[in-house]
């Protein structure tokens, strides 16, 4: 018989909310974490891959440990991005539907600060914050976290940069008796240093299925291409995944914009996501992606932090990441909550030597995909051309007289005949003309004396 949340010590009120959410069986990280957080007082480090239920692992016991008779902030949850913060608040609120007195506030950057200041004037038990916004509110004297019993650092390995200068300021305000809970998908040196500097000597550490760092539900592939082939090979792959949701990662904002534009030109349902976009635009694109209005997200690593969207069936590394940890986080956007997924890296010949390094460091096996041949690419491009034509809106500026003249030319053709001619015209237009220099001219015979 499988373990239940009640077996782990979760209260009946919270358990009722979980049943209503159809969450009945704890994941490995939840099974290992919840009893420890409920029964012990030590600081805690939880290692688990992205998408394995870390929010519930700390969120459920945290809600149970809060004393709602006190109108003070008792828990501070730090997150790397506003998007992740919003998701955690939504999750915590859904777990607390049968705890009517529980009050949870989001105080993340990227939104106006005044409504957050007004919200903090109300009774608040849990705040979910990005480091920068929390420090801003502390400086303004608009938040009191001196009564907090718990500090949670979620996705700590993705938050190291933003924590670098700010954690000292936050910790200085928190009581020394607080309990610190850290959750991460990887354990690089920077996180080990953070644990040493900011957590007590008595730290309980658990890890869930970390024999391989990457999610076991993901198939890892790579395809070797020439630079000039990269876009066409990608579009061939995307065409094979029509109707499925996926995320394509690029190294820079410029690369994201360029690729998103090329995909839009070829009528792929896609959107761009990077740090230079306003928060409003980013929110709108993420909402369209979650709702299925766009199927493909082109993003930088920074902008994609905290994205938790179900049914992302594939991830594409359009540029290979610089670090192994980044690869883990990228690929972890697919195969969430026990689902299957695919991670494809589109690489060039000179990057091939990096694949064994990723395999060794992450304990993964990468399989090479055969690059589509020229005929397959050509056929895919033809289908894309047809889809582009199908989605082209009529030009209302064309005069009726001109339309009639064109209709007269085609009126005797059947639909199939018209398609045949359009297809032949397109294929002919794609054929490269033979340059004069390519034509070998016959050598002139020398005149004999």
C-alpha cells in the first residue's frame, strides 16, 4: 500500500484540500521532507530535480506549522523570479483552502510596490518574495520580518546571483533563532558556500533520486548541423511536434528575438521571452503559453527561471548552455510531475566534444539524431510555404478589376490543377540558378601554324 500524506503527518484540513486537488500520493522528495520538517528543528537542505514537487514538500509542513492566531509574518519564502513566486503563492493558497485564517502575500519585483505596501498592512503569515523587492521594502520600513520563524530559499541554485549581495541584508533582519530551509536541483560550490555561511552546523540534508542529476523521464538527444542549416533543421523538428508545447533556449536576447522573428515569418505559433521585455508583455506571453494559444516559447535562461507549465513535451537547446547546472534547469522544464519529455541540443561540429562532458558530469546518455536529408528539408519547407499562404490575409487594396483579370486567367482550372501549378511555381522559385562561372566554356582550339 502506497504512503499517503496523512501517513506523513499532514493535517486533515490540508489533506482535504489535497484530495480536492486530486493530489493523493506524495513524490519522493515530499515523502522524505515532510516528516523531517514537521518533527525536527534543524536547518534543512532538500535536493531534488525540477518538477518533482518541491513546493509541496516545504509548503505543506510550513502551512501546518504556522500559528494563525498570531497576526505576524512567520515565514519568508525567497524565489528567483516573479513568475515562480506567483506559482508558489497560487499553490500555497490552493493547499490552504480549508485554513480560512491563513494569509499569504506575494511581494515580488516587476509589479507596482504601493499595492504591496497596502497589502502588508493587513495580517500576513507567509510572504513569497524576490530578494530585491524584499530588501526595498525592508529599507522603506514597510515590512516586518523580525518575527519570522522560517526562511525558505527555493530554487537556490538559480538565485545565487541575486542573493549574492542581498542575503546579508535579509538575514540581518531575521531572528537568529529562525530555521532555514534550502531547496535546489543541483549542489554547485556556490550553494555549498551559502549553506556554510548562512545555515547552522546542524543541517539535515535529503536528496530524492539524484543518482542522475537530470530527470529520468527525459530522453536526451543531439543533432549536428552546419550553421547555415540550423534554422531549417529546427523548423523540421518543430513541424514534427505540431500541436505540442515546447521551449527553445538561446544564449542572448538578440538571438531570442532573431529566432522568434524567423519562426513567426514561417507561421509557427511562438513567442519570445527575455529580460528586456516589460513585465506586462512577459506575463501576457506566459499566459498565452499556459493557455495553449502559442505552442513554442523562445527564451533566455534568466527569463525562463521558474517556468512551471504542465505538458511541455520538449526542450530545444538552440545554443548549448555554458554550465551543466543550466542544462539541468533547461531540460527540467519538460517531463514535469512524472511525465515524459525530450531534450534536443542543436549543435555544430566543433561543439561535439562537449557532449561526453555533459554525459559524465550529469550521468546522462545523449543519443545522436540523424540530420534530416536535403529532400526531407525541402519537403518540410514546401509544407511551411503552403501553411504560410493559407494563413495569409487577403489584400483589400487590390482593385476588383485586377482581381477579375486574375480570376479570368485561372477560372478554367480545377482546384487540384491550381495546386499543381502553384506547387510547381514554388519549387521552381527555390531552385538556385546556375551561375555563369559554374558553366564550363569549351576551350578554344589553338590555330596550327
